[in-house]
């Protein structure tokens, strides 16, 4: 699909750092989504 996908993945990993860093970066978005869409998983 994207020829530069591996390069984008490497760049993203270098910016986020660790799995833990990714988790904490995503957590506020997850909280917002699940609050805005309470029926998301029903």
C-alpha cells in the first residue's frame, strides 16, 4: 500500500519510544473515545 511504510514505522517508533510510552500517549484518546461513544462495544 505505502512504499515507505517501514520508514514511517521506524520514525514513529523513534518518536514514541517504548511500548509503555505508546500506551500513555494513546490513553487520553482512548478515554475520550470510550466516554464519547458508550455503546461502542455493545
